[in-house]
């Protein structure tokens, strides 16, 4: 099992000090304590199915557990576990930038002997070692939501994030009649899903000569609080000497950055005065769309991403063909389509019923 430089989190060479069994036990214990959120679903009393085959246990490891997005990922995984007759273990860090905790969680799950892993990596490099360890231990991995720079996983299932960023750029350009100043507030460095949205956004904005990017190097950080502070700082930096906003359109690439910017615009009495496109959905973000504080949200289908993740790892374990990549479409949600039944089903599913909490 390879060891990691705890500072850089990069896997060190195999010749480094092997982790002793005591360390593995300690790691497993710490991981269980550090992972904060462990839930099991689809658990049956027997370790075997009716036909005598071994009942599979699939670990689903999210990037974080606070955003509403991850609650919908959980619901999709539980739905798959019930329909496919497998058990799932839902275990992940609270913060979406907690690389150490996610590494510890995956290593503890390998020690625990799960049959397969569905992982949303917090970082496209730091999680390479644990996924390679899982493969060496005979535990296959499907990556969901955010890409990983590795060849050691079975399939990648996510929104096409570059296209999602481009969708945001096209909508913002339409709102601005293809003319004006644009700001991008980035999410967290190393998070492939939002890195790709940000790049897709900037590349598409370049196709509109009348649009000028006045800021694209500020990061919101991993929480709504850090995003609120970063948004306030950015808006203050952009404000002109005569008190004008200094920007006509803003894009944020995920739930927490969008929420932080929304709150900063509202508190600064700028909501509805600057065109604003975000990513993901939540009750509060959808209320802001309805109110006109947010012009549009690029909304993913996290339940389908998770469902496909569990279904494909079960296929792989059953020796069935698994596509190397599955793109799950994103949808632009605005005031005009918010109440349509298909949009309501996408953004406001009955999670409690799906998680069996009713
Ligand atoms: C957000 O982080 C991203 O990786 C997901 O796609 C979603 O946009 C949720 O925390």
C-alpha cells in the first residue's frame, strides 16, 4: 500500500517505509472517526443473495457532505442499491477540500474489504494513490462527478463540465447582448469538475469580442462562508471610483461559490443589477432565480450520476462491459422554465422518500 507525503499528499515511492499493520489499523480507526459521516443503505441481514451469490458491498465516497448536491448524490446511490440488490456504504469528508480525510476514508474502506468503490475525488492528483491501492487490492473504482488524473479506474461518470461552463458563457452573453465586463469567481484549485467549468466558460467567452473578462483569478474556497468573503472582496475590487459596480455579468462554477456570491450581491444591494449565472441548485438558489437575483443556474443531475456510478461498478463486478466515460446532461434553469414538471423533478426530488427516511 503506497504511503503519501502528508504535506504534499503526493504518493511517495514504494520504497518508502511500508505502513505497518498498526498504522493501517490506526489509519482505519482515524479514518472512520475523521470521515464524520458513515451511513449504510440497502443493508440486508444476509451476506448472500437469494440465489446464493455473495451480496455486494459498494462504498460511495463523496467529495463533501454539506452541499445539497451531495445529498442528491446519496439519494441516487441509495436508489441504485435498492434496485440492484447491493449494500452501499456512504462515507465522506464534510469539507470538499479535505484531501487527507478522503484519502483516509478510501484506505479504511480498502482495509474493510468492500467489493467496489464509487468515488468523487476532492483533488485530481491527491486521490491517485488510494485508487491505485484499491486496484492493487482487487477493489475496482468508478469515478463520478470530478475527474482523476489516473488510468486505474474503470469508468468516469459526470456532467460534461467544459460544456457546462460554455453553456453559462453563452447564456451570460445573451443576457448582455454580447457586450460588457465579465467576472469569474473560481471555486477551489485542483477540483477537476470546477476547473473544467471555469476553463470551458473562459474559452467560450473568448468567442464574443464584445465581452471583456475583468477578473478570473479569484477563488471562492470550499465553503459558502469563504465564498461570501471572496465575493465581497471581488465586488469591492471591481467597484469604480464613482461607486458603479464595474462589472456587468458574473459566473460562479458550483453550489457554494454561487451561494456566497448571491448573498454578497444581495447584501451589497447589487442583486438583480448585475447579471449572474451560477452552477448547481438548492432551495435557496432556486428561490433567488424565482426572485430575479440569479438569472440562471446550470443544473446537473447528481442522482443520475450516482445511480450510474453504482450500476456501472456492479456491472464491472459482474464481468459486463462498462463504457470508459458517461456524460450526464446539464440543464439551464431560469425563471422561464423553473416551474416545468421536468425541471421540478430534477431540482426538487423527494429525497426523504428516496433515502427511506419517510
Ligand atoms: C459541487 O462540487 C462539484 O464537484 C460538484 O459537481 C458540484 O458542482 C458540489 O459541492
